[in-house]
C-alpha cells in the first residue's frame, strides 16, 4: 500500500505542472528572443530572396570548380615534373619522361 493517498498524488502532480508552466513560459520567451536575433542577422537581410541565394550559390560553385581545376592542374604538373627527374628507377623514369614529353608537346604552340 502506498504511503500517500490518491489525493496527495494528484496534488503533487498539479504542483509539478504549476512549476513547469512558468519554466515553459520562460523558455518560449527565450526562444522568441533568439528568433528575433536570428532574423536581425545580416545573412537573413541580404539573402531575403530565393533567387539571390541561388545566384550566390551558383557563383560559389563556379569558383569552387575553377579552384579545383587550377589546383589539380598545378598538383599534377608538379608530380609529373618530379617524376620526370627520377632517372634511376627505370620503369618510373621512362613513364615520367613520356608524361613530360606529352605535356611539352601539348603546351608548345
């Protein structure tokens, strides 16, 4: 048998609910303040239009693609040049020399 009668349990639940309601009200007020601050941010003011966001993301993608191509070209050129300097390893040296020759033929006007 429980020590508390049913009415005491109901009263305890009601008191817990009463305490939770002010906490909920404070949380909602804090959430409203945060949403107001987010809406005031410059990002949301600048990007108020969907088309503006699409345009910015398109330009960002173009820049990223261009940077990737330039970076990969530089990296492959450096690796090919480095490998062409290796003459003491016959297989790699011949392969690298052929790559260097192909690059020279394609870059010479």
